[in-house]
C-alpha cells in the first residue's frame, strides 16, 4: 500500500509538469520607430531599411521557426485627423540575423517565415517605407503605429 | 517503481513546448514643413508730397493719385503668421516719420478680409482650408503726417518693411 501511494504521488507530479507550459523561447523588443523626419509637401521620401537612423527596428531574441507579421498603416495621421499616405513595397522590410550577415527582405504588410538557428541569438526586424505628402499637405506632425507579431511555426 | 518513473518520463516528453506569440509596436512619424511663396506685387509709394502736406494710403481703399499701395502676394496651403521689421524712411533731410498699416485681402487691391492692423505687429492670416491652395494678399499702406514734411529737404526718402511669414496648422 505504501509503495502504491508513492507511485500515485510521483505520477501526480509528472502530470503537473506536463500541464505547465514551458517558458516562452522568444521575445520581441521594440528598439526605435520609423522616422521620416521633416518633409516638404509634394515631395515623397523613402526610408531604406538599412538607414540606421530613420528605419523602424525591433529585436527578436530567441531561436526557432517563426512567422513574422508586420502590420503597417496606410497613412500617418495628424492630431486634427489629416492623413499623410504611406507606401510599403517589397524590400522595404529586412530581417537581419544578429550574429551573421544573413538578411531576408520582405514587404511590410505581408508575412514572412524565418528560422533563427541555434546560437545566432536572434534577429532584427527593420522596416522602411515611403511617405507621400500631397502638394497641399498641411504642415505639422503626423504619426501612426507599426505592429510586429512573431508567431511560432505550427501554432 | 520502475513503472512510475516511466510514467513521469512519458508525461514530460508529451509536454508541449508552449512558445507564445509575441508582439511589439513602434511609431512611424513625419513632420511636414509648411510651404508658401511670397511675391512682391508692388512697393509702397506715397508719391510726391508738397512740403507741409501729408499723405495716407488705406489698405482696402483706392490709393490716391500718384501713390501706390504696397502689395505682397502669399500663395499658401495653411494659415500663417507674419512678423515684420520696419526700417524708417530716410532721405536728404534725414528721417521722415511715417506709420504703416496693413490688411489682408483676396485680391491685390480689393476690400479687406478683416480690418487693418499696424504692420509692426502683423495679424494672423484669415482662416483657410488646410491643404487647399490659397492666395492671400497683404496690402501695405501708411500715413505721413503734414507736420513730418514741414521744413524737410526735398528729395527721395526710402525705407523698408521686411515681412517674415510662418505657416501654422
């Protein structure tokens, strides 16, 4: 009888272990926003994803297979509700591995699948794009949000 | 006991590697510089003034014969504010005292949109539709009092009014 109780106790512990989810293996850290700077009405301006000073940058820390979803706005907006159109094309997004020179270009707004091999520590998500102010674009500040989501493959 | 250990091992092996999705947000920003074009349509000319006489040009009204209203054309897409630096008029007899008055209008010589104001402290532009191409005129007039010309040496007296315009929201 004593041995039976011991077995039940051990099995209970094992089941608890099985039910507890493992700690997340990946983390995402926003590093800086996409900054078009000061623009002139009527003149479009493109920020290249390799432009360290102006591109948006997020850092993925971890390893494994993931789907990266970069949600970008169609336009920036002023506090008064005026809009400034944006355009994102293929190559405006770039994923750069932390410990290698490997890069994967992508089009912001679309999903991209990546594999971060063990030992590379993670990757950077760089986002550029083009702002297209109209000829009569009212002066002032405009802003919007870029959201990046990393989803483990197979979920 | 061995069965129990095997049970534990099986349970751990079946435990899913639960890696949750992560998301992060960064901003996207831009600042649009206000653009406008300012063109000098006409210089202010008080005309010929006999000694002891005065002259007045009132923005929004027709200029007296022989005189010309000063006019600046401002092409803009937003409201604006103006500032000015006035250099007094001087000539052969030294300084010629004058005061300057301004007013905004939609045509170079037409009625004013709003009233007149001292050019030394320009008023904000009439409200416009943001983003719409708009042309506004700044009419520049002024007054030279008769007393200012009494005993003053004849000749050409000149000065300048320098306006600076800044776009606003």
